[in-house]
């Protein structure tokens, strides 16, 4: 390591913002906060299969909506067989944070809308800063206003102003983006539109037993996107961080899909009429 790089890294701890000029592109140990999430699991698995073996994965052992008993254990076994270090991680238990972040250089964060988030996320980020080893933080969020696409910006702004879940993520994003002002942590925020997996997971039993699909889009088209696509984008960012530092990306579907179209697709999949 050159003297300039050594100096830059040392100075970055004293001079906020200097570190971004001296970072290498090594992802180091990556901590995935939720290995049981539809995106987190795919990201962890893809990283391991891509050959990045230094992956620590948080598994929540509590109940997950729509999941059977033992789901977390089965996921842990799959990831451990691939070479992951699996630990129990619960956002509601602050004592988990420090252990989860030991020797971690990169964080991949999917954050559920949970009671107490206004304290949890800032505390987690604070401990990331204290650890000194954390250099990059990749977070999944909801659609954000950008200058690139006026229509998306208007929709995203409407969601943030009116939907608590989106407002929650927007506030967490704001906090994360400020981290580079007083730490070495840079960010990439990957914002998605609606995940098709979410209503299917939440309504699996209803679909199977009552053959109904319930939404609140009032006949308007929804730009659904696949968690596979979101995970693929996240892996690209995680394994090649330099061009994506301090960037915000929107990922959405190719076009709006109406509820009636989803019901038709589900009818074909289940082999029985699905009522919307």
C-alpha cells in the first residue's frame, strides 16, 4: 500500500469525506441483514455462488408472515452449505448489532417496517460508524424522486407523502446519505417499485384456499418488479462498488400491469379461476 493511500485512510478517520478518494474496490466481509427476505436470500446466495465466500448472513428466528415453522433454519442450512457464516440477527435487539458488524467492510441492508425503526436504524448506522471497518452501505428502498424520469419522480413523491412504509424508508435513506459527512461510509441506495413476491407471500393461503387475489390499486396499473432483478443489481453493486458509491438507483418493471391481468396469470398458474 502506498504512503499516500495509508495517509489518506488515516486522515479519513479525522477528516470526514476524505476516505472516498482512497477506497479500494475490495468488498471485504459483507453482512446481509436478512437472509430470510426475498431479496436478502437471493443476494447472499448469489454472492456465494459468484465466489465471494466472506459473507455473513443474519437470520431472524421469529415468525415470518406466510412462512412455515423452521423456515429460518432451512434457509440457514442452505447458506451454510454454500459457505456463509450465519448468525441470528434481530433488529429489535440492539446487542446483535455490534457482533453482526465485527470485521465487516460492506453492509447489505433490507429493512422491514418495524415498530421502533426511528431508533433502530440510526443506532445501527451509528455502530457501523464506530466499527471503523465499514466502508460501504447498500440499502434497499422504495422508489425515489430523481431528475432522470419526471413521471417516476412524481409517483415516488406521492408515495412518500402518503404511504407510511415509503415515508419510513425515505427518512432512513436521508440518514444514510448524511453518513459520509462524518464517517468513512459511502452508500448505494437501490429503490424498487412493488415486488410481485410481496402480495403472493402475504396472500398465499388466500390464493390456495379461497382463490382470491386482493389489492388496493383501484384498477390502476402497477409496475411490479422481480426480487431476482433487484438482487442481481445489488450483487453488481456489492462486487464492484467504486462506480456506484454515493448513488441512488430506481428499479421498476417494464410497464404497468393491471390487477385483472395478474388474476389471469394466477388463474393459469393455479389451474383454477382466481377472483380479484
